C-alpha cells in the first residue's frame, strides 16, 4: 500500500504540528524581542524611539492583513482535504492569494504614500523614512500568510515554522547590517531607523520564498502521485466530480464565506497591537507639549521603550504556556465538569500571577543594573522600574484570555483590551504632561490592570467563583506577599553586596549584579512559594505536561508536601 498524507494518525500529526509551531513561535518571538537591544545599542535612543513609534502602527497593518485569512484558509482547505476536492483547495488558495495580495498592495500604498500624513498625525516628521521603508514588507507578508494557511489546513506545520524562523532571522540580520552601515557613515537618526525597517522587507521576501519552495515541492509530489491515485481504490473514482463542484465554488459565494469567518478573527487580533498603538499616537505630541522638540521627543520615547522588551519576554512566556490550558478547558467544558474547570482555572491563574509577580518585582528592583547591562547607561531607570509592574497584570491578561477562549468566550478578551486602550489614551493625556514618560508607564499599569480585572470578573462569573465575593479574590491576590517580601529582601542584599565589592562600574559589573540578582531572587521566590503552600505537589502534578520526576525531586528537597 502506498504511504500518503493520510497514513499518520490524526492526533499524532496534530500534536507534532502543534509542537513544531509552538517552538517556531518561541524562536521568532524571542528574536523579535531581543533584536531591540542591539537596535538601541547601535542606533541610540533617538533611533530606538523612532523605530518603536512606527512599529506598532506597522504591526497593526500587518495584523489586519494577515490575522483572519490564514485561519480561514486553513479551515476551508481542511474541509476540502477531507472530501478529496483538489480543485476546491486550489480555488480557496487562489481566492485567498488574490484578497491577501490586494490587502498587501493597499497596505503598502497607505503606508508609503500616506507617510507624510501619518507622520503629521503622530506629530513628528522624523518618522517619514521609517514609515516608507516599512511599507515594502506588506507586499510579501500577506501572500506568505495565505500559503501558511494552506499548509496548516493540510496539517503540515513544518513549512510555516521554517518560514517564520527564516523571515525573522533574515529580518534581524539585515537590520543589524544596515544599522552598522548607516551609523558608520554618520547618517541622521531618521535615516538609520528607516534602514532598520528595511530589514522587514528582506525578511518578508525570504519568508515568501521559503513558502514558494515548499509549494513547488508539494505541487510536484501531487503530480507524481496523481496517476496512482486514479488507479487506486474505487471510492476515489468520483473525486473529479466533487472537485468539479468545488471548482465552481468561486467568486462571491466563496469570498463571502471566507470573509464571514476571517473578519471576526481579524477584529479580535487587532485589539492586541491597539494598546501599543496608543503610545504611538499620543506620546510624541504629549512630550512635545512639555517643551521637547521632535528629535528629543523621539529620544524620550526610546528611553521609555527600554523596559518594553523585558516585559514582552514575560508575556511571551505566558502566551506560550497559556495555550496548553485551552484544550484542557475545552475538554472539561464538553464533559460538563464545573469542578474540574474551577480547579484548572484556579491553578492557572495562581501559577501565572506568581510568574508575573516575580518578574515585576525582580525587574523593578534590578532596573538600574539591567538598564546599564543592556543599554550602556541608566537613563530612565525609574521609568523602567514602573514599566516592570505591567508584567504581573499582563501575565494575568494573557492567561485569563486563554482560559476564556477555552470556555468558549473568544471575543470578550478583545473587547476588554479595547476598553483598556481607551483608558490608556485618557490616562496618557492626563499623566504625561506633568510626569513625562513615567506618566505613560503608570497609565500602562492601570490599563493592563483594568483588562485583567475585566477578564477575571467574567471568568469568575462563568466558573461560579463570583459567589465567593471580591474579598476572597483580593485575598488570593495578596497570598504571595510573603514570597514577594522574601524575594525583595534577597535581591536587595545582592545589590548591597555588589555595591560593597570593588567591581567598578560599566556593563560587566552591571551584568554580574543583574544575573546574580535574578538567580538568587528566582530561587528564593520559588522556595518561598513552595514552602508556604502556594503551590502544592498535587497542583504541580495537575499542570499539563509537568513531569512527575519534578514533583518527586521537590518532595525529596522538602519544598513540597
């Protein structure tokens, strides 16, 4: 019997595909987050500020062009794959490529030709080269997304993973090369930032080329196996008739069906970059109202964004881990098991609250040495310390959104983020004029806190925890206080010890202080959490994919009961 794509059992293929995509997502997010550090080191705070002002707007357009249609393509391709409708799959891909191509051209035109208008709307002419150099990437990324959706519909995740990693690697490499070139010739900050965005076009082109290679190879394999399929089982004789029906499913009917599926997904995805977009459209003008000129405002925006990649590492970890709760909760919901749902949600919220709280506390206390370690000086360390406190509510937002999705509430987290963006806009206008970038950091804490509170309130109603009241919820949030105090004491002792030692100044001393502080703080916090019973052995064992060996080792160390 000839081996084909249906030979491998469906659950095994899905699990392998999910693992491949998860690994690729972690690698690409890590590259995307950490590339901002050499960007600031090479280009300086002015370039960093310009880049981080344009980037959320660029990501908003990319999200709009790519968020919904790959999911729609995947769904429609999977349906036609089950029915054996080869012509139907081609129709879906042609329609998706047409729409995605048009969206990409529209996005390119809006960003390139509308750059002067956008830069005036944001309040800085320094953004013009960056906006225009970011535009060409939109000619490639939407088409790449359509092909990724096609292969995902076939449950072939490797092409997507290879394309994502290639795109991000090329983007970061080209960005760094152009940064070194333009800074070497003494170019202005706006030109250097524009060069950094040119890497996005190179990465987008590389990602599309990878997908086209996989598409070409896949097409060749289909052609080579076509004769054997025609001579195969009798049940396949009528496939051309079904394919003919699928081939006729073109035009308005197919387009309407794909739009009906893609638009809600797209609108939900747009809520995530919207919160960052608030700073893009408010910070430059508000900082100029304090007396800063355009370039100085961009420098201050760059200093403000020093802490953002560090918080994004926490939310990236939370996002990657929270996905594992969605299928578990979906299964419990299908089994109508409210006790199991409540147990899983309680454990997940406690776990991610502890992760976020530890990250916020450690980053806030180590803000000054981490700032020097990563960015060469301690400018904006106080603001970085405030930004650190967005990690805890940000982790709660991420996990509570995943839990709500597992319970069937897909749109609510997006609406809550929209409300948080409105709150951030109002608080920026209120706090930035008197407090500068620190006011923007405080507004961010309030916005993420509001989104977390809204998600948690809905989650409490849906899991039956609302009957326990607000006081019980507050008590749960305050339970880790002892562990936080122990961690804070340990980190402060490390900082005092580092100050007493003749380490000198500079980045190496800051590196030693930061790494030692993180290691000691994390160890003390973990030990305190386990010893105080915030996480028991049974709760650790209940976490999806947690090895029993870890629980047994912790028992031997008498850290859990």
